[in-house]
């Protein structure tokens, strides 16, 4: 099945001249590493490429030299025509935050959907979705192997960024033998693991830890749901003069809780009427992606998320979203 879809992908890309690459809003390491790895492949094919995200990429990804090619100006899309479009790490086209534009815009050689989320609904003309993969970066690694594309050092670092960040440095349930073997091959090529670790693992400042302390103090335990829940507010981030990137990792940290607890939920109130939820579990009998789907989100069995309108309130000793 993979070989058939990869063949379709190759045919589409070889026939395309102008190609649009899109990732989800609030980009993480997997989305960023994936879009830039694919950008490097297409650059080697001498294609005209536009990489786009509605949000600015966090500064701690500046070690990836191709980061300069990611555009945030929507005019780059609306004022240009493209032969094909590749959406990376998007379980749903709505995660791009420009769904209507993408659905109305003509891409003569099709929309291509490359992802690893089990909740992906195969919205592309070409769909390469591997739910068992640790990351979209791992999916792209497998695509490149199938295409016999020679991965360069910079591309290897991009892919390693995606794999390491989505497995939380090989500590969460997404870690598999295949993901470790892929990372090993990327290291052989010359991927700079020190840059990745320093940017994403060993990067906590005193103020970030103080912020985490505020959030951890708000943890409550729901006996009814056998779940721990905590809250992050926009004012918390402003208080310590940080950005939202500082809260990344809290959800994974809560995975250190006893396996007696079914799952954890971190709720982030942006202060302007939207709340994002990050769900995590270590238990095999819990599928948090199904919880996320109830709220219009998605993800994986052990890591998922959603975003809805509302605000956070503390009521009856539990955090609630009030609309």
C-alpha cells in the first residue's frame, strides 16, 4: 500500500512545478522538521516551493538553517497559483487554519496528505498516513527510503527533530523499534542530535520552571474520571515574560504519574475565548484520541488534543470550560 501511494506521490511531484507545503497552526517539532525535510527534497528536484504556516515558528528551532523559508504571509498563497499542495502533520485540513482557502483553491495535480495521526480522515487526493509511525517525520523518512532519495545532513537533522520531539526523546508510547532504527540511520548520516537536545530537552530556564510550578500547583484529581487536570492561563505566560512555547512539555511531564491514573489533561486558556486541551496516557486500555474527537480534535491513542471556544473556571474543585 505504501509503495502504491508513494508512486502516486512521486508522479504528482515530478509533474508539478510550483508546490505549496503547509503545516498545522502552532507548529511543533514534527511539523517543522517534516515540512523542511520535504522542502529540501523538492529543492533537489529544482521545484518552486512555498512553505507556509499561519503562526510564526518558535525561536528554538533556529538551529535548522532552512527555517528562513517558512512564510507566514497569507498573500503568498492567495496571490499565487500552485500545481499541487502537500499538507504535513495535519490530522484534519482544518488544523491549517486556512481550510476554506485550501478547499476553494485549485491544485491541478492534487492535494497530498502526509501524516501519522490515527484520526486522519484521508482528506487528500493522495494520502500517505501511517498511524503506527512515531511521527510524520518518520513517515517522510520511509517515503524517502522508498524513493531511494539520498538524505543529506541538514535533512537528517530535520527528520531527527520530528522523531525526537514527537516521542519526547524516546520516552512516550509512540516509541517503536522502527522509530529508533530510523533515528539511528539519521545519526549515521550526520544529524546533529546535540542541537536537537539542547533546543528541546535541555532548554528550561528558571522562569520556565517557575511557570511550570504555577501550573503544577493547580493540579486536581477527578476521582470520577480517574484523571488529573490542570490549567494554564495567558496571564501566567505574561507574568514571566515568556511565550506559549514555554508550556510545551507539561503534558508529557504529567505522563510520569502513576499508571493507576487513566490519563492527564492540560487545559490552556488563551484569554480571548479559546481553550486548548492536551491529553496524555500511558495505559494500553485508554485511547485519548477518542476523547479528543468528542471535542472536534484528534491525535493518537496515547497523545491527543483539541481546541474549543470558552474560558476556564474552577468550580466544585474541578477545572471546567464554560462557553
